[in-house]
C-alpha cells in the first residue's frame, strides 16, 4: 500500500509560480512511475506530467516548457514546478503512483487556482 500526501497548492496570479510536492510512504525508487494529474470542474482528469523510475519524463502538451516534474529519492518526494501559470491551469492536482504490479495509488488532491 502506498500513501501519497500532496502539498503546495494555492492561489496565484497569472504568470506566477507554484511548486507542488508529493510525499510517498514508501521508497519511490521502488515505484514504477509517479505522476501528476489534474481535474478541472466539469472536465475529465488528465495526466499533466509523469516521471519513471529511471527518470524519463513526459508532459501534457499544454504545459511543456512551463512545468517540470522531478523526484528526490532520498526524501521519497516528487515535485511539480509550475511556472508561467495560466487561468486554464486551475484545477485540483492529484499525485499518482503506479507500482511495479501496476496498482494505482492517489493522493487526496490539492487545489491550484490561477487568477486573471
């Protein structure tokens, strides 16, 4: 069982920055992949960024060049640095972990609101 706890969300103005953190209850080096998803009101949850156990990354097209996902294995924490935020980035952001057995785990979510 993997427990994930997100932090770092909040209210920011257009063009501002936030850094989300996701602390895992297990060694993230043993997790197949970790990622950040988001869900805006009335929309489906979408994958924003993903990082694998070997450090490969993948991003939603609309956040490329603005968001950066990273991991600190010593702290069992994954980060999402979000720069140049736009109103359309407003959503609840969820941390996700995929185990080596392809079980999915989710955090409770953290709200990000970008004001125009």
